[in-house]
C-alpha cells in the first residue's frame, strides 16, 4: 500500500513585489578612444552632468591612470569610464572633469541612448 503524503495546513505568503530601487541601480559606461598621442589621466572629480544639473559620479576607470599621476598614451589607446546610472528622464548629458588643472575632460551634449553605453573619440571630445 502506498504511503500517504500529508500537505501542510498553512502555506506561507510569498511577496512578489518588485523592488523599484533595485531597478534603478545601473551604470553608464563611456568607452573612449584616442586618435592622437597625449598625456592622460582621470580625476575622481569627473562626473556626468544631466540636463537638470544633477551629477552622476565616476565609479571605476579602466586603462587610465588616476590624477595626480600622468601617463603617456598613444593613438588608438582605449579606456573605459563607469559612472552611476543616469536618471530616468535624462535625455542628454555632459562629461565633465571638474578640476582646476590643465586639460580637463569636457564634452557637452551627449545624446542619451537606450543602452547607456557610449563611444567617444578624441579629438571629438576636447580636453579643456
């Protein structure tokens, strides 16, 4: 004779609500390629500035030295900057290195895209 399986009398409630704060956690990635040789560095005071003036902080920088150091980079050198995610209503932003030093990164009017991954080239994003 088969064994009888008893089911529990109580079923736990399962909350399937979506945490909207977790959905907001994303990043904006900017890949940069140099087309000329230059001295290069990035400051922690580099931000994405949205149309409303709010700033998104630099989280990580790859293949570029951090200020105050400088490094020589040849043509076709690539580096990647990872920033906090842009706000939902943002349609355009600027990349701004907010420092009082020579040759800060400053690129204005970057149109927002659906992937939040961007590819910029120097000299199209001018220093200073």
